[in-house]
């Protein structure tokens, strides 16, 4: 499954726990809180000022 801007962070981390350090690297330190787990990757990138397309490319490259 390819991750997109609409992918939910909690579901992404449940399926690919090894991606957590990538979220932490870009300042998403609230991965365990309920609101963060329910956010989409696109929403989180917007809040944190991250280039979502570049981040998704990195996530998709490392999830396999």
C-alpha cells in the first residue's frame, strides 16, 4: 500500500512501526497522543511546515 497525504498516522505506524523515527526526525513528537494518531500525514505536515510530497517519498521508500 502506498502512503498518501490522506493516510492516517496511527494506521501507518500500526502497519509500519519502523517509520516512527522518520516522524520524530521532522518534529512530530506527539505520535502517541490520540489526536496525532487520527491525523492524516498531510494534516500533520501542514501543521509542522513540512514538504508533504518529499516526506511521503521518504516514507514510501523506507516502508518496504
